[in-house]
C-alpha cells in the first residue's frame, strides 16, 4: 500500500469528512461527472532518509489534497475539515504507520475549465508533509 492510498483509507473513516464527500475521495484524476464536493489526493514529492548506517526506514512524502466544490464557501469549509483531520496526526492510515503529518498550507486552486463554455470549479488545495515508515530493502 502507498501512503496516498493509506490517507484515502483513513479519510474514508472520518465522519467529519464523509459527511461532506461521502466516498468521493480519489487518487489522481477525478472521473468526469463525479458529484461535488469531492477530494483528489496527489503525491507531489518525497524522499527516503538515510544515515551513515544506510536506510533509516523513514520516508517523507508530500501530498496535495484538492477539495473541489460548487462554491468557494463549500471548498473552504471542506479544506478546513481535511486540515483538522490530518494536521499533527500520528498513528495508522490504513496499513501505513504515520510518525507525523504536518499541514504546510492551503491555497486557492480553481480547477480550470475543460472547454470554452465551462467555468472553472472552486477548489482549495491542502498541502501535507507526512513522515512515515517504509520497508528497508535488503
């Protein structure tokens, strides 16, 4: 399992989140026509930490959680709920062991239109830094 999948599994167990998006949390691309509000989780970077003895078994992963909604107010409220669920978290996301999760800011990220007749959708993106365990290759 990846930390991205672990985060999605975790968010699907949080009532404050599912009250707003039901099960509409996706990795990567959102399928056309998915009801709003919904969440999209993307991995934007990461690193594995080493010491002089080699791989420490600690990874750092950067995730963006895009909260897309029908209004700016709804997108802002969803982003704040997500932030509260993940900022400062340590424990398990699915089968992943999270040592610490840190909120790194929220930004306006209006989803662009896909054709000339559309208007971009209101969205907020929550940036997260996650320190988590990884298997050390032998």
